[in-house]
C-alpha cells in the first residue's frame, strides 16, 4: 500500500474500496484536491458513528503528542477511526516531525490524514516514514499549459461534451483556478444535463463570458489582422472591467505569441513535430498558431513579445501612470503595426 507519489485518483480509489493505508500525507499548492480527498476520508466513518471515530484537529492549536494519542486509540463500534490533521503546513518542521515515531508503527485501525494545504510538507523523518508505511499525494497547481487538458478531463468526467471555442473561453476566463473550473462545469452539467454539448452560447449564458468579446476572439482578430474587431473588443473590455482584467489578456497574448515563436523555430516542420514542441495533444490546437505564423514573421513576433513584456511592466505602474485599458489599446496597435524591427 505504501506509495511515494500516488495520484488523486489512486487515493480516491483506495477510499472508495476501503483498501486504505494507515497514514496519508496530502500536501502541495493545489488546495482543491486536498479538500476533496478530506471529504472522501470523512465518509470512511458512518455518520452515526462520527462523534466517536472521526477527529478533525488543527495543527496550530494541537500538540502532536495529543494527535499521536488519538491515533493510538481504538475505534468504538466501528472497524476504523479517522484522524484528520489540518493546516499542518502552519507548524514548524520539528513539530510535525514528531509524528514520525507514530508513523513508524501506526495503529492499523486508524487512518491518519496529514494535510499541508498550499505547501509541501516539512520534516524529513516524517516524509521517510510515510513513504514506508503510508501514502503521499503531492497536489500540484495547474500550469497554463495544463488548463485545456484539465477542462477536457472534467467535462468528460461530468458526462458532457464541449465545443473547442467554449473550451478556450473557459480556459481564458477561469485560468488555473481548479476549484472554480470544477464549480462552473458542475453548474453547466446541472443546467444542460448528461450528454449535452457545452457551446459558446451556453458558456455566455451561464458563466458570464461574452461569446463575441473575449480573449479568444481578441487573439483571433489579431491573428487575422482584423483591427476593427480587435479594437472593438478592447473597448468592450474597458466598459466591462470586472470580467476582463488586462493582466489576463496580456498573459493570453504573451502565451499565444510565445507559441508562434516556438512554431517558427521548430526544426521538425511536420504536424507531429509542431505538436511535440508546443505540448499540444490535438491537431486543432495548431490551427490558430499556424494562422498567426502566416501573418507574423519571426522578427515581427520577437518585436511583439518585447512589446508584451513592456506592457506587462507598465501595467504594474513601473515607469507609467497610463490606465490599463489605454495600455492595452496601445499594445494592440503595436502588435498590428509591428514591422519586425529588433533593437540590438
């Protein structure tokens, strides 16, 4: 049962089957996964027996000797008891390390769950002991590149299908916030029903993103050098700032033009070569990059990436007092008129 690096599904499967280890260490930056697993662990104890066999304790408020004492107890009228140690990231390494004495010889009738939400666990002795006698799960935060696959995975998990444009709209609007991603797709599943297709219109109605004025459409407009549409979207963003922060827009454009630069410099000019270089899984993801590469040369792309970096710096108030949407307007103008002049 011991596992140095179990996945989220591995741990969930062990809980659902009741084939649990005596100790679990849940740690890492992505709190959503840890919260969901804690809920699952609580279900190991029937509701009518939780007063005697389910303990939620908070590390900053509890001595680790008390935690060990709870773990050494035997369950009352149940096969197992569950002890959940929350906020373990908030105590010193030597305090948390105290538990390695217990983990070396754990009570087989107790499931101890140590939660370090938002940080990796401290305490080498404890980590070594858990690797031998328990299960560790490292909850990694989504990277920008992982968001699209995550959207696809969650949609499939909920028994839905999704239009590629709707998928990009969710990615651009929600970003790497996994809890919000699950929340919005759960809402869509409830409204649309099993087997439904998530369309851009459904996202617009139920999530609050305009299907015509969003970062996805802005990238398309810039890609095709449609200045009229691009500036119309910028003005829409200016008038609806709550749902359209410029930091997200600039980040989206930076990611897009960085990928165009990778495309230009990829040695293997086959579809598989491009997809490998860009980390894409589906051929349709290449279409927008191919369109951009046709309209922006290598030198133009380098100039644009430099302009994006400058805009990001100025939007943070460094060397500029210009409003963020005026900066975005200027940025779009600079992109559309880039001549490929690179200062050396």
